[in-house]
């Protein structure tokens, strides 16, 4: 999950979209548009977020990154953001 947040913050949208369990066809374009609306402080918070409180239940999990909780799903052995 930390890699996903870093990829978004760094503008690597194609790679970030590959980490999603279900990415729409225009995923990278939408992420790019959203990133342009972020100020530098928000981008820095994405890059520095601490992942904690990971709870795994089979092929699903939740993880906290700062104030947000993310749902994850294991697909073909890799964790994807729901």
C-alpha cells in the first residue's frame, strides 16, 4: 500500500492503477487530474504516510495510512487497493 501512495504522489499513475483491484479504463488519467489539484503539502503527506494497523483475513485486509483506512484484496498473490 505504501508503494501505491508513493506512485500516486510521484505521478506514476499507470503503475498505481495496476495496484488497484478494479481500475477503470481511464484510471491513470483520473489520477493525474486529481494529483494536479493537490498542493505540495498533500503530496508530501502521501509520500511520508506511515502504514499501520494491518489486519489480514484470508485474501482481504485493511490497513491504515495516517488518518485513512484502505481495503485491500490479494489477487494472484499481490495485494491490491479496493
